[in-house]
C-alpha cells in the first residue's frame, strides 16, 4: 500500500511542531515558548534531542513510499502526543492565566485526535506478513531497557529524580518517561514486523537521537553527578547507539529479510 498525500501532510505538520521545540538544542532560551515547565539549559537540550528524533521521523516518513514504512511512526506520534496531553491535564491547575500552556494543550489535543482518527481509518490495512525479524533480539533489548526506565520514571518520579545523573524536576522526569515508553513501544512493534522497511525510519531516527543525547551529555559533563548513575547513563546510551547502529546496518545492507515461519506439522 503506497504512502498517501494525506499522511505526508500530517507528517509535515508534526515535523513543524517537533522542530519548534527541537530548535532549542541550539537556542535554549526559546524553550519557554513551548515547554510549559521551566528547564535548565541541560534539560532543555536533552528534551530537544528527544523532539528532534520526532523531526527526523517525520521527515523520513514524508519521503517514504509505502504505508508499511510509516505505520510504526504514525503509532508513536499518537502515543507521544496523547501521552503528553494526559500527563499535562492533572497539572493545569498549577498554571495562572498568564502561564497557561494554551499552545501546548491545543497542539497535543489536535494531534492526538487527528492521528487517532487516521489510525482508526487505516486499521487492518497492509498487515505485517508472517515471519521472524532477524534484528528482533536487538530491538527487544533496546525497547526493554527503555520500557523499564520509562515505567519507573512515570510512576515514581521522586525516585527518578534521586537517581538521575543531573538535576531534574519530577514533572520533567515524567515528560521524559512518555518519550521512553513511546520509543519502547515503537521498538516492540518493529521487532514484530519482519519487513525491513518497517524498521528503517525508527532505527535511523533513534540513532540520530542517541548521537545528540551523547553529544549533549559530553558538552555538559560538568553538570553530571559523580557516581554510578553517570557511568550507567553513558553505558546505556552508548550501548543503545551501538545496538541500533548494528541493527540499522543489518536492515539497510543485508535487507534484514524475514526468516520463514516455521512449518507446522
């Protein structure tokens, strides 16, 4: 099934929103125009790296030829926008008329509704064929680590603040958790689809994000706490970059062809 003009337009709009926050990786002072909560320059550039993953995803999805290439991206956009909206709603009473995040709430409400409707209309189309994805083990490891970290940060933000390698607020820890959980879902979905084209956008966008995260971490190394948490941070993200680079190489160079399904007797 081909990628449609409507989907390209949708991803173009998502690209614009992602770049609006992602630009803060260069101009951190602009984060106050979009993010409802205060963030230090380090946190600003970290959240910008997460959003730039969405920008790369949207750009590649606009260029994709088939729906199979963008299906996982569409699902992850819906989860992120809906998740951030649900995370924000309980905190709306904390804002004043002057600080109320009108743009944030409006964008994520529209995004979640529109993308949800699109997914509903596209349900059942172009289903994944049977078979086993050769890079599934790599994807499961990456997604599993993100799922555990995201779940802990979402339900226990105070604990996340204590073990985070630099100063972060509880609400920002939960914002990060939405991204981690979304990336985990994307990894699991890619692992279950044996078609190589179904994983390429996810892998490429995550590799770019991981490079940015490590670059930001190195640039702000003096802000990191001394101890195990910092070592774990670099090992996890460095290991993630190595894992997804290998997976992307296998997908792009060898095609990551699906292994035939076992024949049942």
